[in-house]
């Protein structure tokens, strides 16, 4: 059964967040607002829930979802190494519209799909999302839409596409800023821009002075799609970020 909660009302928000947390812990799917677009989420440590989420979107294991976290400490526990710039970038831009790609900790007991040992992480700047994430822990979150369709900027749009595959919808009103997150790959020696987005390269370079900008633009389902000019480990199935433009540079949808 699907339930929808209006998070613009304080009582409904409290009840809705509790319901979303319970649903995620039970391996069910939820839709929650972020500072970019609405996202569909599942407990990152319940493989069957992640599989169900990918199926609801019409996607396979070759396009694994990014992971949203409620604290920077939670992110640090998921990665093998923050690298030379990871902590500084987190301190400056989180919570916010910056997705960072790291090598995942090899000790993690999860299955996000064919990640090639990487994970794309973000801490969203949205109070409802953070209320949920601080209780659930890391959530695998992709844009709340069917693959190939426009990312949902309202709960109505999300529900029209995802329907009863989702147990709990948290409605915080229309998204006010649907520019996708910037995606920066920190798995190599030099940080590499995978997708331009809400945070400019100039702002990033004020923190991490050396950033390879190898992207080229192509049209893709109404969004701007970015692909590295040279082959990149993520292109062959590694973690490709979601913010609600679904994800990775070759994904064509926004990242939540």
C-alpha cells in the first residue's frame, strides 16, 4: 500500500518521516525530496531493496545508483580513502549539490550493482531528506522517474511514473532548484570532473586547485549530458551518480 505525506505540515512531516524510515528499514522503497529533484530511495545495505529500486526505474545492474548520506562521518565510513581533496571538498560543499566518487571500502556488505569498486556519495541540502537519512543511514537514491523520462520535480510527477512500487511518498512541494549536482571523481590521482552542475568548476578549484576538465557536451533527453573525452573506469559500469538527473554522465538523467 502506498501512503503520501505532506511535509509542509509539521505533524504530517513527523509522521511521514517516521513512516519513510520504517519502510526503508523493511526493505521497501520511498520517495523523498532533495535540493535538486525528488529521489527514489532504498536501504543501501539491503540488496533486494536496491534491486527492486532499479527495477522500478527500468534499469539494470550496469547503472548502479549513488548513495545519499546524512552526515559527513557516514560518508567517511563508506570509502577506502578520502584522498588528498575529499575532506576539504566535503567541508566546503556539503550538504549541497556536489556528488563525489570514491573507491568504496572493501569491507562493505552491500550490492549496488556493477560499481567496479566505486561509490558516488552526496549529502543533500534538504531538511526532510536529512531527517530521513540521519535515521536510516546511507540510502541508495536515484532520481524519482522511469529511466528515459524527465526527473520528477514534484511528488505528483514521481507518483505518476513510479506508482505503487513505492511505499511512502514525502511531499515537500515543488523543487525550487532542479539543477543537477556536479559530479567529481576522486578515485584517481587528479580529481576529474564527470559532469558540470550546480557547483561551478571555478568554485571547486578554489578548494582542489588541480581538476581535470575532460567533459564534452551532448544532447540527452532534455538534459545536458557529459562524457569524459578519454575512457574512465566508471564508463564501463562503475558508480554513476544520481541526483536526479539520473546519474552518471552517460545516464542522461539528473542526480538527486
